[in-house]
């Protein structure tokens, strides 16, 4: 018997099918060993940063089964994922089971040919890769344990910081400070609706209307008024028509980073969701390995793609393109993320798998196609006489700034034929010539203010982390997830907005440990871990060089004062009890105002100014622990009733007394309750106020209207789908899919 071990049960099923009973295939179901949870002593620092692993809870049966099968096997092959994490899992299996000479098998796609080829060329476990993963794990544990422990003592119990998590949070906070410091400036945009006087027979399909925008954005209302005055009196003529042929080249096939970014932008997938769905596609043998820095494609894949492009779109669309991998540590033996068989235009077991596969298929095809050719057109119009002077910046006589409009027309769609989602909007302009008179229909101005830089989206932050060399493809999803789970950021309209807690933690780390969360230091540490993987650097020396100075700095900061005061409150905010001054403090629900005379005075307010009432006894005993009393408290979502023994007892009274932010929309199920905003494990959702008697719940805010197809509540959608049905099975849940 030959025993082949992989991580995933679904991967095991796929491989076993291809091997036709010649191998017994079993899954470790991920890691089987890890460091003991929250235990720094699990690492022998003086002995050379030696980690002491334990069998992960619940994996005892898995280890016992593998051990039993290995004893009867003629040969044991470890076929875990082809990266550092997979190498570490293979090593842990070897150590835990006591395997003497297991063979290491690596394949980057789960297809019959790839698996058979890999089995012909087994190798040994790459100890350098394994050590690189171990170094990262040990380093993150030591940094997290020491830094988090200090934050618990100096800021608030339960908070955390991390080697890569903290630099990511700092980047978000840097942008937030830019936004707060931004001072908007007033300006005006001026637009003119005009119409060409040419015959409509000579106009393009877009008609004869041309909306021109002023090339300048005046800051002075007097200039605006003068432009409007002159513009309404004078003749409008076409000053110039410029046509320029341009090319749009296709983008490289997906790496882990670009896949996460594009899936976030186009599909609205969080990075962790993208990687989870991609993992399923990989294990089903539909795509190549999804953790990669490389934009390389194998010769076999290139040939297959070229044939498919020619067959589907024509020979004039096919072009073999080679892309330079930007990551200096990328392994060119790896491939970009691509379908294992481009002849499968659609694949997947559910909607999200089908959508992500479609994205990967289109990007792969487009990468091996010709450039798109576009005709860019710019029409410039002038008002009145040309080249007249101005006095004090105000137009004199007929002179006003020129007005223009840009348009484009597709001459040849090239790669955009395969990936129309990347096309954007073509604005085709009417046909005009220099000197043509334009008829003014309306001239209008709009007062505006300059806007601060936007907050990062998940896709934007991943791009920024990659640009700065912070983290690696396999870590981006976990960074995003950790920041949200720790409640350091919230997603507001897809933008990552720091919470009060996130701001306080970031400020503390930036002030006390600026070196260790700087871009340069973090990026250099990543490079050193890569050097361990490449056999160019020693494990012990790397950890010693980092942890020695770091641990001394943490100990030195042990004497700093506890952060109990985040600053003075607005003097107008007086204590509701003693009318004394107030200060800003941090609770687990965010910032609040506390009386400066606390604990002598218990007065408190919300950060917005409303009085915070203290806990009130309801006269009821806790039904869960029997020992505590039920108290009515203030929470992030309003008043609620909970046990006085929190956090030992986490009982919260459901239904009456639970926090309710009602939308005013009647529940269609029970007809008596209302749909209210609540916060759960996966974020904001909306459910009936009669819970638990009525368990009606939907994912997004209800609009108050009902679906014309199934009569379920309609809820808010996205920018492209403003409203959709709350019933997941209804076709109106994804109206963008109806015509596909």
C-alpha cells in the first residue's frame, strides 16, 4: 500500500479519483500541531528559539489514523500545498507520526497529468522553507505576546498588537489623520450644454448634444459670475478637435494580491472570502495554486490559451505576452493563478465559485491577447474673441477660459473582448470641425469643495501593503480579518474606518515602538524571512537579532503610566452630576466622557454629549449563573440587560430590553415587530424586534418595499444594484445575473 497525505478532505477526494485506487489518500485537515495557545513559555528562547509544539485539539484521531496507516504502508508521500505553510504541515506530520523517510510531492494544479508527473519526481521536505514558516510563527507569537501584554496593562485588557497587523493599522491611521487635517477649499465647476448646428446626418450615434466643462475651476465667485455673463452673450465656436489613437495593453494574469484586489473591486469579496473560494476551486482541480507572487505561465498553458483565443475570438486577437514579475522574491517555477483547463469557460459548485472562476478565466485569456485600440477625442470650444487680456483675474470683454470634453471610441477591442468588465465607459462624441458654431442650450455653475483623500478599501490597503513590502500574499487576508475581528476598523461603504479603539492602540504603538512598525523595518524583516526560505540566512541569528533589542524595549516601557486620559473634553461639556470638567476615556464600546473627579463622581456622557446612565438593577437574578443580578446598561447599540458578573458570565437578556435600533419597517413574517439593526459575529444585520419568538433576519437594511416576484422585503444593494430582494433564492436577489 502507498499512502499519500494532503491537507484537505475535498482535495483528497479529487486526487484519489485521479489515482484510481493505486494510493490510499488521507487528509490532515490543515495543521495537526501548533504552539500552545497564549503561552510564551512554549518557545525556548535561551536554547535557540526552539518551539515546543502540541497536537492541536481535535486532531488526535487524525494523527492516530495516519500513524496506523503509515505502519502498513510501503511508501508514505506528503503532498501538502507547495508553499511555506504546506512545507511546515508536511514536517509536522513527519514529526508527529514518527515517519523516517517520507517523500515530498508538490503539484501546483490538481489535474491528473500534474499529479502523475509529481509522483514521478518526489523530493525531500525543504527544511529552509519549513524554518522560514517557523521563524514567522515564533516571531509573531513573541511580538504579539510581549506587545499585547504591555497594552493590556497600559491601555485596556483584551487588546492586541502584532508585527504586521500594527503597521497595517498605522497606515490606516495615517490616512485618517490626513483626512482630519484637511481643510476644504471652495471652488466652482462650470458646464455648458451645447448643440452642434451640423446636420444630424453628419452626427454620430450619440446625437448632436455636447456637454463641455470649463478647463479652469474658479475660486472666486466674481470670476464665475463674469464667465456666466459673457458665456450667455457671446458666440460659442469649436476651437480644435484633437484625435489621438491610443493602446490599452492587457494586464498580467492574477497573482494572489491582484486576485484579492480585483475580486474586492468587482465582486465585493473580502480578501478572506476570495481566498476561501479560491481554495475550493484549487482543491476541485479547477485552478492552479492560488498563493503565488508569480505572473509566469507554463509553455503548455500558453499553448492551450493561444488555441482557445484563436478558436473563440479569431487569430487577430491572439498574442503571446510575457510579464515581468514585480516581486523580487517570487519563485518563477510557480505559475500565476489560472484555470487548469481554459476550455472550461465556466466552473464551480455555487454562485461565488462560478463568479471567481469567471474572473480568473477572463483575466487569463485577456493576458494572452492583443492590445485594444482606442481613438481618444478632445473637443475644445472658445467663447467670444480669442486671446483678449484679463484684469485682476476677471475676464474682460468676451474672454473666458476654454471649455472642453474628452471622449473615446473603440477601434479594436482586443483583449477587452474577453474581459469587458475592464473596459470602462466609452463616450462617443458628435462629429464637429474646427470653426463650427455651437448653439448654447444652458450654462450653469456648481459650488463645490475640495475633498480629502479617501479612506482605504480592502483592495486599496492590500495594494499599499504590497507596495511598501509589508506582509506577503498569504498574509494579506489574515491582516484584514484580524483588524476587523479586533474591532480596530469598521467597513463603512467598503472603506476601512478606524474605530476609537483602533486609534488608541495605534497611537500607543506609534509613540512607544515607532521603529518596529515602520515601513522600512517591517519590509526588511520580511526580506530576512525570505532569505531563510532561500537558505541565505540562519534561523537563530535572525530571531536573536530582532528579539534581543525588542524585548529590552518592551521591558523599558513597563514603567510608563497607564493610558487613562485621552485628553480634555470640550469645556462646554460639563459633568451631568457635579457640573465639573470632563475628560475623554476609552471603553470597549469606544470613547466616552468621564467626570474628571472620578471615582468620587460617577458622571459620564457619550462622546456626542448625551448623558450615560450608570447600570440599574432590574430586581431579577441572572438565570444563567444564578449568582449575579441583571443590570440595565448602556451599550454601543442602546440600552440592554446583562448579568452583573460579566465577563465571567456573559448572559444577555434577549427580546425586551435588548438593544434595538429600529428601522421602522414592519416585519413581514410576524406582522407585529419591526426590522432593527443589530451587530453579530459577521457584522451588521437586520432582524425582527420580536426575536427569539420571530427569527426573521436579512443581511442589509430594508427599504420598506416588497419584491414583486416573491413578496419578500427588498433591501439596499450596491452602487450598481441599488436594491435587491432579501430572499437569497429569488432571482431579484442578484438582478445583475438575470440576463446572463
